[in-house]
C-alpha cells in the first residue's frame, strides 16, 4: 500500500455562487474548501487488542468509530471533512464479520486513494496460544469458530486477514504485551512530539455523604479546623473569600497544598507511563461545603497552571 501525502489534500463542495458562474475546473472559486481528515484503519486478529488500540487513539484526541462497515469508511471521511476542522483525525475499527469484507474494503481504499486521503492501516496480531488463553479467560467464543473450536476460528480469521496484514503500515504483535505496553507502542506511533497529557477531575465531597465511587485518589482535609463552627462563616462555602482565607491561614494548609501538588506531579508521570490518561482526585471534608471546596479550588488552579486539563466538580456543596 502506498501512503499518500495529504498535506494539501482538500475537497470542494462543488456548489456555484448566486451568479451561477464556475471556475475553470467547473467549481465556484468561492466555494468553501474543507480539509480531509487523517485516517487510521485498525484491524487484525480478534482478541489481539483492537479495542485497546482504538481507546489509545481516542485518548490522543482522535475521533474513533468501532466496528464500522468498510463500505462506509469514505462516507465517514467525507463527513469529517464537513466538520469545519472539528474532526481532523479519524480512526475506524474494522473486522471480518461483515459480509463482502475484503471487496468492500478494497473499494473503500481505492476511493480514499483517489481523494488523496492520508491513511494508515494498523494491524494487531498475536500467537494462537495467546489468543486461545484470552478467549478462554473471558469465556467467549471466537466470532468465526461456529460449531468448531476456538483454534478453528483463529485459523479461519488468520487466513482471511493474510492479505490485509501484508498491506498494513504498522503491524504490532501483542502476544507478550500487556495493555499498558500496547498503549505505549501506540503512543510512540501517534502521539507525535507531544507527550500525552493527563486529564484530571478534582471533586470536593463530604464524608458524611460517602466517598465518590470513581475516585482514584482521596484527599482528607479534616485535619484543618472546620469553618462550620465559626458562626459568621457557617452560611458560606469554600468559594467565599473569607472562608478560603480562613482555611489557608490555618497551620499546615498551604504546606499541604504545595507538597500534595508536587506529589501529584510524580503520580502523573507514573500514570502516563502506565497508559492512564484520566484521574479523579476526591477532596473531602465532613460536609463537603467549606474546607474541601476551598482546597479543591486551589488544587485545580495549580494543576491547570501546570498544563493539566482539569475539570472541577463540587459534589456536595449545595447539600444542607
């Protein structure tokens, strides 16, 4: 397969202006031109990690479509071209379960080549032994085994995919890879010069309402004096300047914020190495109204200033 350089690839809408005049190529010179998205086709053996590879590209900002019939790939690219730059990179996952799989795929690839779409094929494979172990561990049949054994399905699929494997731009053997190692290989190929960034959700909460079930890290602010017992501060929340000032004037509050931020830098680096892209940091106090809110606001601001994409949520602040 020849990979095309799509730096200058564009498609025109082909509509005419109000005067009906067209340019020398039959198109209106003022017709909007739209950039064709970059395309990656993910395929390979069932159980070899197609979903993990797709999820990795999704975390890197790609628009991912799973189990797309090959005949619809050009349509998906065309729709992306109409998105005004909102969909610049598309990844589609295809497998052999669809009828006329290779006929439709060849037709789609020929269509893409005619439009000079930058495309790559990523093929994931694994040894028979590794695939059998994976299917047995999840207690699911191979999609092509029919009434036979798992090994029969694997052999049939490998034979069907032989030509596609030969056309692939990138072949990854996942026989001895875990999920994190596969993600690292995908990052190395598609992350570019920028290291994939961690996305953080900082959530304040009240312990009396229970721990957030999706928390990766839990911060306990109950070591600080509670503004609830200060009558003039009780009606307010940690968003109030007086409450925040009271919290951070307590011994250890600023030091805790500084040192925990440093600790998060160490944790974030480890998460990225292990392929983890999302983290929820739950910051708690008794009622989730004063201390945890004030600390969450400062912590989220610190993370944002260091380039971490951060979402701030106050789960229990409005509760009585």
